């Protein structure tokens, strides 16, 4: 009786080939998913770094221009005896301060910090004019403007006395207002709420006490 040996031809069977293709497909899907995750993570990291850098620059600038201010009442000849050189509301602030030399020509300027929008987007704005004297009210229509932060969704200002106490929504110089010590700036932009910025205010020129001259003994 003769036995015939059938030799197996070299190569893969159809089943082995299909299994190999399935394994390669799974590996490729995993690699693509990982690469996509790495790309999203890198994009998020870049966005966070850009936001942190923007916060640092804006915070430093506000600390520079808000950190030195003139507190002097304006003359009643202006028709507004309650007006002063520093007027704070919940959503805007006007003051006389020093422009840092690296941001402009330096020297005293009238500043206005506020937020404004065109119906589609809002931004934190800074308007400024060269100082023209304490008794001259600034004409903000002639002011230069700088966009500090774009896509602002929330903005609020708070004021605190030098000796501490509760935060106030407004600040106007008066006989019982005391001395302003700090300005708090709350801001939300780009869908992210910024950490509260608290700026200590150093007074450049305080109100002068009234002097009464009396003749005789």
C-alpha cells in the first residue's frame, strides 16, 4: 500500500490573512486615536498657555496704570462739585494716573477702563488722553483706545478702603469716603473666569486740607 504525502505550499491561508488584517486594523485605529488625543491635548495646552500669558500681560498692565492715581476734588466751577479725579462704578472707572514709559510717552494721563460691544462681541477697553489739568474734564471722543481683552462675557469692578472692610460697588470721593486702598477687577473671557485681580492703589496726590486764615487773636 502506497502512502502519498501532500506537501503544504508556502504562504498564508485566507483565514490567517483575514485575521492578520483585522489585527493590523485594530492597531491602526488605536494609533490614530492616540495621535488625535495627543493633538487635542497639545491644542488645549497651547490655548491654556496663551490664556495664562494674556492674563499675565493684562494684569501687569492694569497694575501699572491703576497702581498710581491722583485723588483730588475738581473745582465746583465745573458745575459738579461731587466730581473728583477718581470715579468708580461697577462697570467703568475713570482716573488720573501715570502711563508706564514702556507703553507710551509716560507722564500723567486721563484713563477710562470699561467694556463695550458691537452686538456680536464685547471687549475690555482702555481709553486714555494726555493730562490737561485737574479742572479740565476729558473729552473721551478724542481719546485713544486700546483693546485689552477680547470676547469678554463678564466684567465687574469693586473698591475697598485702605483700612479694609467690605467691597463697595462704587467709589466717589467725599468727606466720609475715606481713602481708597484697593481695586478689584473680576473678568471672564473666552469662556474662562479669570482669577480676581486685586490692585493696591498708591495715591500720587491726596486732597489738600482746607486752610482757614483768621485775623486777630
